[in-house]
C-alpha cells in the first residue's frame, strides 16, 4: 500500500496562535503538535509567509474580517515540502514550493477560503476553514492541500547568475503572493503585449505589484495615484519610458486629458480600498478608455458609482475579480522562471522586513507603514 512520504518532521512546532479577535491583539507564540500529511494534503515547512498591509487591522478586529477563532493566521507562503499524502503524484519531500492560500472545495469549486485569513462568502465555504484547513502559515509547519503547492525551480530561481540562475533569495520569492492577485485581474480582461493599461491606485502594495505584473505581460503602464512621491517610486519599477504617471487631481476633465496624452487606453485595472469608493479616478480612468475598452475591478466595494452612459457609448466591458485561477499562478511562475517577471532588486522590489513569529506586531506595523510601491513584509518562522 502507498505510504505517506515525510522528512524528519518534529512532533511539536511553534505557531502564532490567535486566540480571539481583540484590539490590540490576543495572539501569542505557542507550541502545538505538528500536522501530519494525510491523503490530499502536504505538510510544508514555512520559509517565508507574506504579511498584508492591513494584517494588523484584520487580526485585531479593527477591520471586520470573517475567520474562525482560535486559529493560526498566515496565508500564501514560500515553503519546503516536508511530507505528502499517499495520493501525491508529483510533489516530493524537499521540493521548494509556492503555497497559494486560495483553497477551493473539492466537491464544490464555488466554495472557497483564503487559508489563514478569510472564512469565505457563504456557509459551505466556512466549512472548509472550520476543521481541515483552519490553521495557516504563521507557523513552522502548515498542512495544506496538495493542489495549492506549486513547485518552483529552485536552481533557476535561487542559483547564482554565473550558473544560469536568477540569484533571488527567499524574500524576493515571497513577492509572488503580491503579484498573483493583480495577475488574476489583468488576465481576466486579457491584457496583451503593447496595450495601454491604466493601473489605479498604483501606489499601494497590490497596485504597485500590478505595475510590475503588467510590465512583464508586455503592457505600457499608466500609473495613477494621489501621492506624487509614491508615483515617482512606481515609475522606477519599470524601464525608462514604460511607466507614465498621472496624479488624481479631482478634476475629471483635466485628468482624462493627462491619461489620454498618448491616445486612449485599452484597459483600466483598479484595486482600490473601500475608502476610495468616491474617488474621481473611476470616472476619469473609464473615460480615458477607447472603444471596446475593458475594466477589471478588484477593490472590495459595497457600492460604486460608474459613468454608465460613457461606458455604454464605447462598449466597455467590466469584470470584477476575486483573486485568480490556478492557471494564473502557473503563468506567473513561468514568467518569473523565464526571467520576464523580475523579482527583488532587478524588479525594484524590496523587503521592508523579515520577522520571526515572536515579532508579529513589528511585522504588522511595518507592513502597514511601509506598504508602498514594491515593498513587502515577511514572517519567517
Ligand atoms: N479582489 C481581490 O482578490 C483582492 C485581493 C487582495 C486585496 N484586495 C483589496 O485590495 C485593496 C488594496 O490593498 P493593498 O494591500 O494594496 O492596500 P494599500 O497598500 O494600503 O494601498 C492602498 C492604496 O489605495 C490608495 N488610496 C487610499 N485611499 C484612497 C482614496 N480615498 N482615493 C484614492 N486612492 C486611495 C492609496 O494611495 P495613497 O498612496 O494616495 O495613500 C494606496 O495606493 C484592499 O482593500 C484589499 O481588500 C482585493
């Protein structure tokens, strides 16, 4: 009979345990039995797990977010496979993987959660996080679905350039979790090489990752935001001339003029936070599109008002996108391994900080304060 395959996994491991949602935090580092790989799962040793700019708000309850308590927070991560269930066909112990936190029900792909972060939109999704996939990646080890582990070519990614490698480090690879989200939103509107893509706001964590991703997909980027200093940093994420910046002034006619200086755009990608719902950039960016333009909305709005007459007159398509598909993840990894999507210094991406579990508060603060263009914070247990 096929056996589960494991490396030497210690019986006990350290986790960041969120006991309840409380401000500031009801979180501590505790020891727990290490999870075991059962059929359908892998146990990965966590090398680095990403921290969201709003992690402190979510895990203190300042920003209402549904998740079961108690639990171990922490979502997408870079890990090394430490054990696989007996039904694993390709994953092997020791392999470097990107773990994607977007977990779907196997008997119902419409049920989904974000591991270690978000309970899902309905009761059947909630079930996924109540038991089997409750504990996330701010831990030394995490049990995750086999199909959410994406093998990485370690030699190519971490190897030295002299030997054909790209010379990345762990912190560089952790940026994949930021890139995956806008790649989902850019691909859902079929962004093609040479197209003009407006990205707004381009100065935040996911917006600036969208700039990096759109450039790698061959687009010309028009980066939009309120803050001129931050927009200057966004400009430096791309080679000379590939990123143009436009400030949101609140004057729609003026802003449309700036956006269309080199002709109408093909795509408008937005990943605004809820508080930007009344920003004038929605109208100006949509008005800057040419006939047949496409809009990809990834911001979590309760309500948003859009210039429907202008959209109707130009046959504009609007797509709303939550996260991405597995094919988007494979596409992203192919772009990175090919060297087209650049990480680390080469891509203008920097680690704001790498924190052990015990320093989770510093990690959350750093992610909130230094979540600007190309910055990322990582918890490395
Ligand atoms: N659809 C999905 O699957 C998905 C996945 C992940 C995240 N999200 C959502 O993405 C959003 C952004 O996350 P993030 O981590 O990138 O946040 P972030 O780093 O805090 O960035 C927020 C951005 O919004 C801009 N902004 C804030 N208030 C604004 C306003 N009133 N008008 C115009 N711009 C404003 C900021 O610009 P300034 O520089 O001018 O302050 C900044 O560029 C979150 O709300 C999150 O829920 C969606």
